[in-house]
C-alpha cells in the first residue's frame, strides 16, 4: 500500500511540474506581476488564461502587442489594463506577447 501511495505521489508531482514547465520572461514579474499570475485569477487574467485565449490565432502576437501597448479590457470581465501595464518598454511588450502567444502554447504541448 505504501508503494502505491508513493508511486501515485511521484506521478502527480511529475504531471504537475510538466504541465507548465516554463518561466516568465525577465521583467514580467516586475512589470505585470501586480495584476497577472501564472495561473488563477488576480486583478487581471492569468498568463495561462491569456495563452489559451490566443492559442492558434495567426495574429495573436501582433494583437497582444497592440493590446498591451494601448491598454483596455479585451473581452475579459475584469478591470481595464493601463496602457503599457506598469511602464513596460516596446521591447518588453514584444517579449511578453511572444511569451503568451508562442512560448506558453509550445510548452503546453
């Protein structure tokens, strides 16, 4: 019985760790972390929720850059995001958009 429990625990830990084994880009926590968490709701949608929303959309990266730059609601039933979040630069915004649209969905496969 002990072996079965330990085996199940190991499998559970492996599955949980491989589900989203990806780190946030540099500066993402300081620029976005007050409102966005990796998973679960905060003031804004989680990184996982955003990745799911834009998954498979050809213009996802471009749309995300535009949305982060101008700010707004974007169909979420949460508050408005300020333009450029917490003062992210154009380079940071491009990196965050790629992370959401490309990197997170590649890691989830």
